[in-house]
């Protein structure tokens, strides 16, 4: 389960919840929306990824690669050490404060 919230006069999108397959599919759509609407910061606040959810991380990587967008203008905050490598590989611009 996850939810998406716009904050700060719609300049930040926050995705919060459990990283599972359903969430992974929607993250790509949300990042594409952020690029098209010039939203510079996406906060990904996932609860810790458990061992059985690594398939969701693999799916997330495939979904984001499918969009073939330039993610260099996006800042992703709140990434855990379990998911940060996916976003680094995809060229996300800034990844401050890995937890």
C-alpha cells in the first residue's frame, strides 16, 4: 500500500508506503509526470524493503528503464540503501541523504 501527495505548491511529489509490485509500476508513471510538469523533487519514502520484495525492486528498475526519460533534473529524497542503487543507475540528478 502506498499513497502519493503533492506538497509545496505542487513542486514536490511524495510517494510513501511499502515498496511492492503495484507501487513499483506506478513510480515510473509518477516520475514521468514529474518531468513533464517540471516538478523538481520526488520524495520516495518507502518502508524498508524486505528480502521477499526484491522482485519489486527488479520490477521498479525495469519500469523506470522503460520510460527512457532524462531523470537528471529530478531529486529523489528518502531513498533507503536498498533502493538507491536503482536510481543511481538511471541517472537521477540528486540523491541527498541516503538512510
